[in-house]
C-alpha cells in the first residue's frame, strides 16, 4: 500500500469516527466568557453551556461536543482563537 493510500484511508477513518472536543480548565477566562464561547462556537443552549463550564471548572475538563474530526477541528480552531484550551480525543 502506497503512502498516499495510507493517508487517504486514515483521512476517511477520521471522517467517519466520532470524536470528543474537550474543553480544559484555565485560571484566566471568566465563566461568562466561557459560556458565551460555548454558545457561540458549539451552539449550546445557555443552560448546557453553564453546566459544561461548571464541569470544566470542578473536574478540570469536559467533553463539550461529539462529532466527526473535521467539524470538531474547525470548532477547536475557533476556541483557540478565543484563548480557550481544547483538545480532540
């Protein structure tokens, strides 16, 4: 199998597998700011965003969105531009 075929297969796998977007706690951003960004970027309702912010604060991280890799990658970039720490797992 060529390198190109391996990369194509890997890309297809990432597109079909479900991933989690994980928000990590920080000591910089306010609850209101985090909640606003969760509403803006993830389309959360205010209550859901508040719950995710609380879980992140007390547990250190929270999976805020599930989906395909490419969708979450776009959201991750928006969170990073907003100075929030997120990972895709």
